[in-house]
């Protein structure tokens, strides 16, 4: 029995049938991590002793006949911008090196309440700013399909851990595609839920109006299984939705014929031939499954990328102002007056990409430029949201590429930030509008690098996205 290749559902079932103890499952994963992560670099911290202790405690509870949760038997790993009391939370930054939070994030509490065991914290671009996980202060994560390629970002550690069987379930955060793009590059499933669907309490903010925690798994059935654990209102998060949480495991029972839109302009300039070919192939596969597809134009999204970088950088400028070297975080050695302490702490504690975005955001919010940049970006945001609302009056979902290319070589785009930012062109409109979207592996290019397609759905209609994801997933398995 190869424990690490088992799905979430299989692990839980094996535990409940007493075929495996949780301790055996955790031990198998810890061995695999020790063997694999030397080359992948997905983890920043592995909580070996704590994970084993918690697994033994759940085993003992089960032996006594006490009820156990839906994640009993399931190891979980989380992105290192989600706070934990018992493990460091660094955000991939020197600024928070060795920082330990005094509280757990809501998602951490929910995982542990469901008897899941957290294996450790995963690598990321510093403060979630980046598309390759090369901007981490600690290490660069590699793509499990080709160690010379990037895994995507900023949740590159989360996607790489699932793709390399170092965790069956991970959590990432998505501000402009940071779950979906690495899921595409690594050939796994990544969901960015509707804004407010998962509590952000305990997520260290990059851009508060755009950030959303979401899960990464290997299968659609696994994704559906964990959503009702993670979803739900949280009084500690003012942006948390009060909408009812469904039973997402019934997604296959949806019988209503689906009608989806495919924007033609998403397949024009900038998209690689391999990605375009795979999206069109996916469209034909969906048609064969009874899904109706219309080709449309969705023009307003061309303004999404510049609007996103203004809004997200402005919010980052505000959110990261708290890291000043006084209350917590990196503090430089030496005697400084207050102004110099701020300057040295932030100059030394933040990396190049973070400083670049803070400067951009501060400029956009400054007197004389606010109306020209930030206010105009918010107007574009309203326009994009309105266009999506009109589209969803007629369609159930939208099919697009997740990223314009497959994973590229490490170091290739570090000196060309504009080209790197363009990699988010298909994902950022979703965050701007607060909609749910999922990236599912639809196949491979000639070099066997994964190609993801993205489905964008109506607010709070994650179930339709799961249905479409499952159709694509079945088609890929049939080809394999």
C-alpha cells in the first residue's frame, strides 16, 4: 500500500476501517518529505514531532470509540502566510524570520477541529508577491515535473507539495491567481473560492479586498470533500460571508444542462500555441459531455491587470506599514533614531519585489495621484464586475486558460517583471470581481509539462465549477 499516493477520501476510509493508523500515515509522509523535499524545496518548516503526537492522540481517541472528524487520517500542509501558534510564520520574508503568532488562523482551527494533522508550513513568494516562488527569502521551490522549471507562485510551495505527493491537501492564498497559476504549472487542482467564503482571519494580508484562502488537491472529489470544512461564516472576519454552506460532495448529481462562455480574445495575443490548443480541445470535450459552449468577447478584462497592480500595491503599502521593526519582525542591529530605525528595518527586512510594490502603492495613493490612479483603478474594477454580472445572466461559467504558458525555466523572467506580471492576465479579473474560479489540469505539452484550464463561476456557485472540473479530469484520465 503506497500511502502517499492515496487520495484524501482513500486515506480517511483506510483510517476509519482501521486498515491504517494515523501515526502510520504521518510517518509515511514524513519519510517521503525527508526524501523528496531536498530537491523540491516546498517546505519551510516540517512539524515532525508535533504531527506525530497529534496523530497518536487521534488514534487513541478512535480506539476508545469516540467520534472523529472528516479529516481523520488526512495530513495537511499550509502556506506560510497563514498564522500558527506552534510553528513559525515567516511569509517567506526576512522581516518575519522565526516569528510565532499568539493565535491560530480560523482555517487552522477548522482543520484541527476536523481531526486533520498539519505537517508544516510551505514556501511562498515573500508576502505573496510573485508568480514563481523565486522571491522567497529562504529558498526557491522547484517544479516536480521538471526541476529546472518554476512551480508558479505565490503559492508555489503549496502546489509543488501536492504534485510531489508531500501532502494530499494544502492551503494557499490567492490575490491575483496565486493558487490557480501554480496549480496549472504543477498539474494539480486549485480553487480560489468566492470572496468571503473562507475566513481570512489569521491570513497575513497582502491586499485585503483581493486576498482569499483556498485549497489545492489532486482530485475534484477530494476538493469537494474538504470545502464544507473550510467554508463558513467567521465573526472575527468582517468580510466573511453568511451564505449557507452546501454539501459539495453531491456535485455529480447536478443534472441541469450547463452553458458556458469561452472568450475569443483570451486566445489571441500572448497565449502559447500549446495552451490555446488545449483550451480548444477542452471545449470540444465539454461539448461531447453535453455542455453548450458559446464563443464571446470579454473586452473589459484587458484593463484588469493594470487595475489589479494599482489596487493590490496600494493595499500592500497600507497593510505592510505595520512592519516597522518595533512591535515585531526584523530589527536591525545598532543605535538608530526613530526615522532611521524604520528605514533600516524595512530596507533590510523586505526583499526587492516587496519594496517595489510598496513604492508603487504609496505613489498611487499620494496627493495629486490618487484620482489619476487608485480612483480610476476602482472604477475599472466596478466595470469588470458589471461585465461579469451581465455575462452570468446568460451563462453558468466561463472557460479560459489559467496561464498563457506552461511553467518556464527558473530565472527566466526575474529581470523582466512586466513579462512576469503578464502571466496573471487571465486570473486577476476573478479577484477583482470577487468570483470563484478553479484551475484543473487539462493535459500536457510536448515536453510533458502540465497545462491548466480555468473555469470562472457565479458568486457562491463553486458546485458548478466542481462539475466542470470533474468532466475535464475524467477526460484527461481517459487519454492517459
